[in-house]
């Protein structure tokens, strides 16, 4: 068997149905199945269902599929590192187990790599767009669900749709496994840029991201995971330019502090002060009342934002980076 031209790496855990949809999409790629391999690392799924899905796909023989398994959960960074280090192709494409690549995904990544005309092909980061899965969005996008949009120029280098030359991964050492559940993708992308890599946009390499139901507690817990993010900002000064007003992680955080400032000014009277309060507090009020959770869930939206701000703040103190 000839060596593949691209290796697809997928970390997975306890998502048998979504993993099946992903593998089905890989079987339907326009790129010849003999030209790519798929490496799935099961990060200690609790039940047997993901294994059954993988065994069934392997038995079909359509995909060049290799499966790695962990006995205990180690996190996505560890799973991706273990997988790409077994890759045989010069290009490693990463996708997550809650995604469905479009049929031309791999072909479009390779075309973009060729068309970039780089003097050193190994100094490249290939990125493509991510949009919510139309089979699930918007009708399943409720108040406790999440999905993903990625457009050209975003600074986070999400692993839902990204590819690195294997030589560059070896040079950089792969993902930082100390960033257990967040920030490892952004960190790797920025280390690649700092090493001289060019970002190549593959606009036709579309990946659809599922609408993941988290539940109310799951959505709150997700906010606390962002405590790892300030470590990435501390390492990469260029990334800090992406902060809102040089300090806020995103517009919602800026709006929240504007709302708090409006509360502090509530005893100030007069038309001018009313205007000031509305100017600084209005954006967050609109977020609470017009967000998809609806006005009845405004206290829950506030709780989510406070947890997220607390997580960023805790990480900022730990890593001595001014952000919130």
C-alpha cells in the first residue's frame, strides 16, 4: 500500500453517534480513500458504543482506519499528540468528533496547500471555515446548546478544521498537554506563526459543527474550563492584540462590566447621567433580554457570564496577564 498524502486525526470520547456521522463523511470524501488515512484516538470512552462504531467501519475496509485507545481519560491534547505521531502522511488534518466535513474537505485542503506556493511547504497552517450543521441548526440550537462558527482571520486556530505539515508538528512538539481542556489549539497555532509559518485559508474546505446539547449545568461547567486560556495569552504577546480594549476576552465581558458600572451610577440623577448609564449598560441589558435564552433566563445568562469572567480572572492572576 502506498503512503497516504494526508492523515486525518480525530480525538473522541463517548460520542458514538456523532463519531459515526464523521466517519461516514470521511467515507464520502472526493479524495481517493487510498490517498488518506484516518487515526482515531478514543480517550477512554465510558461505554462500548464508540468501539462498536469503529469496529464496524474498520470491517467495511473502505477507510484506512487505525484506532488508538486510552485506559483513562488524558484530554484532547494528549489524544491528538498520540495520534499524529503515528501518522504516515506529510500533512495532518485535525477534525473533532462532533463535526461533519463536506465532501471536498480533504481535497480542498490539499489544493490550498499546493496553490499557496510557499518556498517552504512545511511552514504552513491550513485553515478552513466551520459552520453549524444544517441538519441540526437552528432548530436544535436551544438555550443550553453550543456550536461553532469559524471565519477567515479568527485567532483561535480551532481544531474543528485545521491542518499542519507533519514536519512542523515535529518541530513544535505538537499540542501542549499541560493545557488540559482549553487553549491547546490556539497555543499551537500561535507557536507555528512565531516559528515563521504562513496561515493558508482553504475557503472550500468546509466543516459542519454539530449542535451539542450541554444542559444547564454543562453550560456553566464549560465556562469554568476557560481558566486555561490566560496561559496562552501570557505566552503570545501578539494574541493580546485580539483582546477587547486591550483587556477583555470578548465583547460579552466588556458589556458585563459596563452593566456593573451602570449599576454603580444608578444614584446619579439627571438626563445626562441617564444617558451615560444607558450608554455603558445598555449593551449588556440587550444581551440578557435578546439572547436566545430569552428574558426569562436572564439570571441564568448572567450566571454563565459571571462564571466565565471568574475563570478568566483566576487564570489571569495565575499567569500574570492583564485580562478579564
